[in-house]
C-alpha cells in the first residue's frame, strides 16, 4: 500500500497475516465508526468476490437447482 494513511490501513492486514487469520476475520471486523479501516473490509470483500472458484459455483448452482 502506498499513499496517505497507508500505515493506518496496512496494520490490520499485518495483524491478520502474523496471527494466521483468514480473510473472513478481516471481513467480520466491526469498526466503531466509519474509519479508513472500513476500506480494508471493502478491499477484502472485493478480493474474495473476484477469487470465488467458478467450478465450485457451477456445481453448487446445479446442486441447488436439483434440490428445489
């Protein structure tokens, strides 16, 4: 990360990496009020959405269609 307040934003990811916390822990973090830290949740959510295994999603769609 590069830019204004990058040190404030990166601390949450450094903590998660150091303690081997998953992306869901970052997404589940509740910030007291809207802060720059909310940007971390936004970034984590976008990364997760863009890295969904498509093969698994197609299987789940077919499975749920069959169950209905």
